C-alpha cells in the first residue's frame, strides 16, 4: 500500500500577495475596523497561525497594505523648483491617501514614519530636501513636513467623515436651518452664510490652501523663530 505524503487537495493560500489581496477585500467590503487576523484567516481558509509567517500582527498587516498602495500610486516625477516640489509631493501624498481614507486613520500616531516603505519615505525626503534647498534649517524642514502632514491627514479624515454623513443632510431647509440651534442675532456673518455652509465647506480647496501654507512657512526659512511668552 503506497504511503501517504500528507494532506491532499488544494494547498492553503499563504503567499504575501494573496494575504494582502484578501485583506483589501475585507476592508472594501466591511471596513478596515473589521479586519482581524482571525477574519483574514477565515477568508483565506487557513489557520490564523499560518498568517504570522508573513505578518507580525494586524498593525503590521495594515502597514504592508499601505506600503504596497504607496508603491502603486505615488508619483515620481517631481518639479525641480523647491517650493513646487514640496507642493507636488504633498498633493501626491494627499491623493494617494484620499483613495484609502482608512490609511490616514492608521497613520495618525506619531512614530509611523519609521515603518513606512521606500516609496512613501521618498516623498518625505522630497519635502524635507526641498525645504532645505529653500533655506530651511533641519529643524524647520521637519516642522514644515509635520505641519503639511497634519493639515493633509486632517483634511482627508474630515472630508471622508463628512461625505459619509452628507446624504442625510436637509439641503432643502430654510437658509438659516444649518445654524437653527444658535442665536443668529449674535452671529451676523454665520446668519448671512446660513444653509450655504455645507456646500461651501464641501468645496475642494486643498491645493490652493496648501500652496498658501507652504509659501507662509518658506517665508520664514532660515530665520530664528520668535517664541512668544505664555501669559
């Protein structure tokens, strides 16, 4: 009688590419909050412990997904002018993350930078290097990137959360309905805007505001910042 050489049938899907594909499917279908190692293993039809040959934990899985997404979406052709390079790099980061708003949620904690892959780090390098070329000190260059990062992530998250709620807004309400819980006699400018606020707030002003933000930061390049005393 021939000796058995182990289990027969289709082998389990355990390659890194298949794991990441299954994770993306869960996120697209159920949301990134519902992605767990146990759910991912069930999606693949394997035991949870098998996953740990490719990923350390859920956070590592999310970072791997993000790095792969960055590899596929971040642009490489950046302008040579320092100011324009900073703006173009930030817009590239913004557009990449805007396609996956959950990724911005993952990257809200300080210390994320050391876990990013080469493509994402090259965008950070482009911004910091261009800031230095524009006359920023190393400290100013880091602060410039941090300011851009906070603005970019905040814009993505606010817009993503607002879009998810906008379908239930009452756009046909009277002009002052948006601020109907306030005493508008003491808020004349808000009263004048009234129900137009949601539409105005929904306009995409990221690039224009980013350009003004970068111009303001670079205007102080090389200068010693003045620290105002706290009162």
